[in-house]
């Protein structure tokens, strides 16, 4: 007789999706109309930025496809020369504002996600080391974080951005502007992750499962990555979600001040800087729509961060 199989039954994709749908976090999400609306806004902006080449009516970076006669056309109004109609109007160069927002959102989201990822990588690594090792290592890392926290993060980012621009060759400033901006924002935001992870690690390192891992001879690096790190990811995800909105605003601020993304690679901050030059002359749409997009994106991400913080807190369930 054939021996009975002891393998566990496979779980279908439908069962996995059903389990996720019935989870506490999914239930909390469904019970909050504000959070659902914020999630919808983030998804729409993210999809619009990701599919900008397919969704944008024109390529705003292709000078051959632009017509200066279409410049400063109001929204949903036929241009007096070309009779072209644009949903959100055009700027002074005849670029469709909707297209510039879709392409500009790509740069803002790229900088935001990459800067948060860099800050999270540095902060979590240093926080784990400081909390697990303690002693002089902990003191040095935390004092550096305390010193950096005494300065506004936007000023730290501007200083780091200025240092990199001073070191790099002038001819590479335009091409390396986005990577330098990511480094500047990421290096200015790591202390909050380090302090949070250090505090959680100080609690976790004295628990039984960590002591058991030490007894069986596991290396400290293995204990930190395999056992301690999964228990600190909850607070880190919350801070990262909230930090994404701050990183996007920091990028917009730096670009608005002219020290961020160059005009040849417009982001939401660059579009706002360009639009404010024409607000006094009556071309209000050049400034209004990029500003509303930035406001909606930052507010929605903040609302999602607040919901995630409450959803991951078992005391509030």
C-alpha cells in the first residue's frame, strides 16, 4: 500500500486573499472612509506618475512637440490662435499643465521613496547596533543623532546638497541633481529611525528568545537580523509612511528654492516655483494645479500614516 502523504494542503491564492481581507488591518482600513479616500488619492497619483508616458496628452520634455502659440491657455478654453483646448491649461512655454504634473509627480515620488529608503536603511542599521551593543557605541551614535536633530532637517539637507554640488564637477550638476537630492534628504532624516529602533531594541535584547539565541551560539549579527529586526519593523513602517510625506515636501521645498531638481527635470516643487512667477499676471492655473497635487499627495500620505500607526497598535483594537 502507498503510504499516506503527510504534506500540508496547498493554500490557494483565493484563500490567501480572503485571509488578508479578513485581517484586522484590512478591517480597520474598510471602517475608515477617510483612510480609503486617502488611499485612493495616493493610488491615482502613483498610477498617473507611473504611466505618465501613456496617460499624458503630450511629452512636456520634447521641444519639438510644443507650440509657443499655445502658451498661457486657460483651462477648458480654446486658444485664440490654435483653437486647442487643454484640461488644466498650459504654461508660458505651451506645455500642457496636466502632462507636467504627471511627469513632475514621477520625480517627486522617486526622490521621496528613495530618500525614505536610504534614511530607513541608515537609521535601522545604526539603531540596531546602538541598541544591541550599548556602551560607547550606543553613546557615539546617539550623540551624533542628537546633534543632527538640533538642526531643522531642511537646513541639513540644504547643507549636504551644497557640499555635494561643491565637490562634484559643474558639468555633472544637472545629471546628478536627483541622486544628490536623494542623498541630502536621506542623510538628514535617519536620526528619527535610529532613535526609534534603538529604543525597541533595548527592550527586545533582554527577552528570552534573544537570550536563547545567544546560548545556542548565534552570532550577534544573525540575532539582530533574524530575531530583533522583525520586531522593530512595525514602528519603522509607521515612521516611514509619515516620513514619505515629509520627504516629498522637502524635495518640493528644495526645488522651489532652486537647489533641487533642475528645470529640465521638473518636479512638483519646480512647477510651483515656475507658477508663482505668473500668479500676479492672472495665469493662476500654472500655480494652482501643481500646488493642489502636492497638497493632496502629502495630506493623503499623512492620513495613511496616522491610520497605520493606529492599526498596528494592539492597545487601540
